[in-house]
C-alpha cells in the first residue's frame, strides 16, 4: 500500500499544456476516482502516475520517494486497461502468470498467486480457456487478476468498464469495490461516468481542461459543489439551472428573479452579492416540488416511471428544461401544466461571472 502525492504536476505536448500544475495527495488505502468530461486530462494524469507518460514539470512521489525518472516497472504499480490487453494465444492461467515469469518469480510462488487471484475473482473454472472463449465480464476479471498477482502498492484503472453492457457494469463496480475492501490497496480509477465515481470512490477528483475543479467525498461534491461546473457534472439527472438576477439580499438568504418573472429564494451566505447581480439558481431534481402557486410555470414533456421512482422532465414557458425526481409513482401525465418550485433550503446560487458557489446555510448555522 502507498501514499501518492502529485506536486504541481505538469504535462506538455510541444507548446500545448495538457495538465496544469496539479496538486493532489491520495492517502494510503484510499479509492480515488478521477472523473470529468472527455479530454479533461484524467487518463493523461493516470498514465503519468503509471510511468507511461513523461512528466514535464513538478514532482510525483510514492511513499515520499520521487519517482519522476523511474520506469513504469520500478514503481510498484499495476494497471488495468479499458481494452483488457490480454494475450489471445495464451490461456487465462498463462496470462495471469506471464508478468511474474518475466521478473523470474519462483514457479511455486507464481502458482500460489495465480490460484489466489483466480479464487478471489471467481475465474477458477476458466484458467485453461483462451480469451476468445470468455465473455466481456470474464475477460475483465482476468485483466484485473493479472494486476492482482503482481501484489502492487497501487492499482490503476483506466476506464475498465466502458466496454461492458449496463447490467454488467453494475456487477463489476461491485466486484472492484469488494476487491478494494479485501485488499486494502490504494486504488486510482479513471472514468467519465459520474455514477461510477459516486458509487465506488472514497475521494473524487473532478477535472476540467487539465485542472482540478474540486476534490472531496462523493456526498461532499454532491451536496456542496464549489462551482456550477461540478454541480452540473455530479448527479444524474443533472442539477437544474435557471439564469436569474438578484432581487433582494436578506440576512440569511437571497431572492432572485428570472427573465420570466419567477422568484427563487436560496438559503445562502449573501456576501459579495448586491441587487442586480447576475446569478444561476441551481437545485437537484429531488428538491423540486410542484405547487399550486408561485414557482415557474412549465409543461411536462416526458415521464420516466421506474416503479419506485418517477422522473419528470418539464419545459418552461421560456424554454428552460427542468427535471424533477418524485418518490414512488405519479398521477401527473405528459402535457400537464405544472408550477415548478425550488426548495430554498436546498437551492444553490452561483455567480454567473465565474461560476463560483455562494456558501449554503443550514438551520442554526452562523454566517
């Protein structure tokens, strides 16, 4: 197990800077997920840690030791790739053993590690099959097993589930989380799927354009996003946003009015806000209610009835798209007119100038 530290880490491709001075500490035994849109630099950052990309600036340390110039094989890491990268002419057993054979591991030790990994990942019945005889989920287990047998200090996962179907992704998420619980190793996992990040991580790192936007636990990022980018990226369906202008600044809340005249109150610290300031009002779908008065007039466009939950997607008179998550089943139908109300105690306020969030207040909290 290991502590991984990134100190002002930089990656340049010629004159193009892909990673902009990233600072991050990943604790011993932590499951850390890099998440963000395509092209944000998450895989590049992972490959720099792995030793597959040269570091242009800054320092990478593992357990306090600078490893910038160390080869990938010297860092004590193991990586699981999106494409599995299995040798098609080898059996599962041979795939698992190959890396250990290359470093002259004794045969009895190889046999022990292969047997233990196969048992742990429930692939014992497939040890004498070749990859083409396996399903996608079975191949992914073999790819993970090849990393496990190396007994690395840190596991690195580069979008390992993106080639699997939706149901199998859910199963494999649970298996990887279970593997982390059993082994206790530091794990760094890259995905573009924020649901994967929310369900697996101890710590999430949200990246955009080669920079860290926010680091925190899944619920920290969900409940207290630092800016509108994080608020919109974390959560499914995404947070509702309405552009508005500050109408009234109160002691413990702010009232804003949108272009249609609808009023929204947010229980936030009003520091730095004055009437007339341009803001974005945000609320998660589960904190939307439908009222008989007030709120924002809208029409229900689509309904997703999932039995235990209902998702309603509405379009306001000014074209704004608003989603609501209701527990259980609903009698509301497509085409119904509704008034969308944001709960003030769960409403977020972001400055439109830079997207930064105003601090939300809870009952009894001092400003």
